[in-house]
């Protein structure tokens, strides 16, 4: 059962902080956060500018002041990110983030508060210190410079923003942040049981993502990839809520929150390209390509990543006036030396769907192991685009041959037909069923499962006329 609480039922904003004021946010923490903030904004699509952003900021600051870090709401910067990945995180200096995709999963303001409270708990407990990114071949391209020089990419190549914002927490840290978050939202006047509801919703969404696996790639971490979860955490969250002394209730649906979501973009922003199953299409760049079977696509603000067991590929806009120049420029960037000579390896050429391309493979070292680095450049009518491939030594292009063969241009009509998705709030009418409303979901598959998960519904319970539900529509 989901527990909702209406805005009218919330206590006054002057609630006493949940923890005694033990310290202020230090100048060094503020400086650290200020340096990382621009990098995180770039990595997660930038700030979302729609009307929902102010709503998230208000709730986030209301919860954050309960942490004891500061009594001044101005010390916290709360940002709604234009990202199609379900995630939330916080970094030192009072910077708190939630993505629009995660916001769309929520069904009450209390659930939003619980996520923000949990992230503030990580900051208050200084959990950002001492975390390490797992060393995998998939992290090589994120590091970039130093690939061809054998540098320790994991230790020094990954941005400070990634180190601060999207690394995983241990179980004890998660439990501690859960406890702090429940205390914060209770002191702010929210239903403490919303934390357990949100964890359950995230669990259901994570399970659905594993089944659909189209847009849910791993290059940009989802909430559960950076916040280890278990059913035990849900049980603990219920226990923490009970310990506040607040009774477990079943309040009215939070219609104000749901109406606020109406029109919120969902999944990919068309201006950054869209992922449809195994295919990526970009209307402005007028291109498309498809990931090999078993590989996943993740769309970032400055690159698109295709990752799987056999390696990783990264798509970017190339530099230089011709194919060879673009390849050499990319290798120079990977080597961390813009003036370095072209690497050893024969320059080869080919065509795909009428497009000329060239590529070169060089042996490289990453994390003390040998890999093949291949740069492929395509000549499009208006620009040169590149793929950088990293595969086990001796593989060369390896499993990415189908990807390279799939690169093609989009016609003007095909580009114009690419539309984004949005959240629409629908009032349940007499005779409506889960199945009839799920058919409005703008997906070819798993319509019923997506509708149930998005709305936190019991699949066997009838819908109540007059209630609001979310559907995802095109346009």
C-alpha cells in the first residue's frame, strides 16, 4: 500500500531541525561542491528549466534544513536534472540533485521529500569520502586522457564530479542515510512511511528496467546502481517510520503533486537524441545507429555510449577536416597530448549505408592490462562523427562490427518524426481499467507493466473513478 499525504496536511515550515546544529557547511566543502557542480550538470543533461524545478527546489530546501548542517535555506542548492535516468544524489557543499525521470516515478510530495532527505543524509554523514569506482573496461572511455600512456585511469582520469556524485555506497552508509532521511522528513512534516513506499517503487522500477532493458543502460548510473538495495531496507524503513511515533495511515491521493507532474518530459530529450530499443537516433545530427544484441545504449550530453561484455564504444562529434585528421585528433586526446603523432596501426577504410568511414586500431594499456583502442570516423554531409572502441587486446573492432555497419543518415522526414515523451495526468472514469489506460502508454511493449509501476498500483485492484493516474504519451 502506498501512503500519500496532501500539502494541506503538512505542518508549518518552521519545524525544529531533526538534529542539533553541530556544524555549518564548511568553506572547503562549499568550494568542493562549487567545483564539481558544473561537471555534474553537464554529465546529467543540465538543469531542467520547467515549472517542476521550482517545486523540487522548495521541497529539497525544506528537508535539507532539518539536517543540522545549517539553518539557512540559502546554503543548499537543489537541482532538478534533465536526465532520463532514475537517480538522485548529493555532494558536499549542500548540492542536492534529483533527475526528472525519478521525479516522474513518484506519487506524492512525501516520496520526493524522502529521496531528498536520504541524499542529504549522505552529505551530513560525509559519505562522499573514501568511495571508489569499480575498475572495469566500461570505465576506460569515461576517463579518456591517459589511455595510450598507461596511466591509472580510475584514480586520476574520472572527473571529480563523478567521484563525488555517482559512486556506490556501502550497506552501512545506506542504512545510516535511511535513518537520517526518515528523521529529516518527519521533522519537516512529511509522512515518514513514504520512505518505504519510495524504496518499494524504486525496486519495482529496477526490476522492470531489467526486463525492458532498452533505455536503461549502465554508462550513467541509475539510483539502484549507486544505492545498493534489498527488501531488508524496505522493512527497516517501515520500522524507522514506526519509531517516529507517527501512525501508519492511508491518506488521500496527493492530487496537487500529481497535477504538478503534468507535461514533464519523460525518457530522452529529443534535442540530445533518443533511444528506441537497440537504436539511437538524433534528429539534429540526422543520424542513427544500432547497438549489437546484448549491448546497451546510454545517452549523455556530449557522448553516446554502447557497452557490453565485450567492450565499450563511445560516439562523439569528431574534430578535423577529413577522416584521418579526425582519427588522429581523437587518439591525441586519448593519449593526453594534443600534439602527439598518429599511433601505429594501418588506416583502413570502408562504406556503410552510403557513408565513407575510416578506422585505426592501436594497442593501449589501461589499469595495467592491454586493450585495443580503435577510432572510427564517418563522413556525414555536415560533419565528421567518430566512435572510440575499447575491446580486449587482440579483438580490434570485435563485437562492434554490426554497430559500425548500422550507421546511417536520417531523411528530413525521419528526423522530423522523432518526438519526445511526456507525463500526462488522466482522471479515471467509470469503466476505465488498468488495461484500457495502459494502452495509452507510448510504448510498443510492456504497456501494462509500465503503467502499474509508474503509478504504484496493485495490479489486481480496480481503479477508482475520480482518481488521477499517470500515462506516458508522445509529443
